[in-house]
């Protein structure tokens, strides 16, 4: 990840936006605060992946806590359609 400061970012905005298409750019202020400039599509993909991982983690947590019922076998589920 490349790094820059706000002054340099403003001066070379076009170049940094081109770089951000391929990799995140860290912008660090004098106060120590850091921000990340990145492509919106990459950000959206990252958000979707985070939500997916959170759902999986919640599901695993529910399983470990015993909050999930056993799914009946496919034969049991099909019996209701055979009459």
C-alpha cells in the first residue's frame, strides 16, 4: 500500500486516483489520523465479503450454541409430497 499526505494528494490527485484503481492509498495527516483511498468497486466487493463472513460466523456461533435444529433427511422432506 502506498502512502502520502494530504498536501501531496491534492497536488497529484489525478495520479493518485489512477494508482487507487489497482491498490489502496493510505493518506496520513500530521495528527496521525490515517485514511484509505480506494476504488469504489473494490470497496463494494470488500463490503460484500465482510457481510458474507459475518453471516457465516453467526451461523457457526448458532451451531456451537445449539440454537439450530437438525435438518431432516431428503427422504423425510419428500414424504409430504408423496400422498
